[in-house]
């Protein structure tokens, strides 16, 4: 059976009317500093019962003392903790329909999780476990590093990847923002490098928590209570600082 789609009749020779914008509803974020020194930033907006929790650490590439350290440390947060194996972590996230991801930039490292509000109380403790109890198992380290090296080899023939690296070197030379990963860096990286960086930039470092979505008072209270029990921030200043 065939259906005929009737096109909307519109005279495109007539320009639409121009008028002023009377009102834009831009939601404002709220900020507060919890008793443990962690800054909590909230954007309460959304129609679905979905919440995003992002923990942002001052642990970007520019703070590492060896190539690959920041990226590998962040990537291994879900690869095993003092309380759970990698499989147990992934299975728990899947069981509650939560989605997690990690991201590293030149300045920051982030851990993000999307979860339905009804499972927030189940997932928050898991996020805390990944962030502050990681153990960096050797088996998972070798597997992940091998995968990243394979990706690196593929990237070496991509014009976009090469151009981005060359642009970074041209703009920033060999400084924190211009340094690029070399093939030999993969064989020089050790678990001890990750453990040292993790202790300095995660356990004893500076971080903030960003929350967005459709948030009830109960959700916010649960997040405040949960985050306030996390490891305290050693830096007394609420705002991130650039390190020289």
C-alpha cells in the first residue's frame, strides 16, 4: 500500500515576520560548599526522571609528570576497587540502568554517571567506590593499555588526529598543552605511575560535583549527604587554581 504525503503549502517568496524576543527562560545554577569543602553545583531542569552526576577533578593532562598517566588513571576508575571487581562494577551499573563515562582534558578529569532518580541511592555509593577506592589491578592495566596502544596505532593514519597533534605543537610547543604521546610512552608506563597520580590528584586533590536533571528535594538531600561523606578537599579555596 502506498501513501501520498501532502506537502505543506507555503509561499517561500514571503519572508517571515521579524519580532523581538520577549522572554527567554534560562535556568540558573545554584552553588554551595559542603562541610567537607566540596563545591556542589546544581542545575535543576528537565522533564524526565533522569539525573546526571559529574565529578570533576583537577587532574588533567597538564598535571601529569609522565605521558598517558592522567588518561590511564581516569580510565581505570571502573576497573576494580577495594570492594568490587571490574565485572561487579559494570554489572551493578547495568542492573540499575545507569550509564557511566570518563573524560580527560588538558586541565580536568571527569567521571560522569546518568541514573534514574529512583536508583540514585543505589548508584551514588558505587560512584564513590570507583572514585576513592580504585586499586588499579595489573591484569586490567595491561588489557586497557594494550587497547589504547591499538587505538593509537589506528590514529596515526588519521589526518584529523595528526593535524590536531601538529596544531598543538605549533601553538604550545613542548609545554603542558603541546606535548603529544609517542609510541615508546606505552612501554614506559607502570601501575605505580597511576597510583602516585591517583593519590595526589584524586584522593588528596581538588574536585567539584556538578548535578543536573529533574531533581526533587529528596534527590538533592541524598546527593548532599552522600557527597558530604566523601573524602575532604585539602585545598581550602573553593575555586580551582592553575598550578605553575
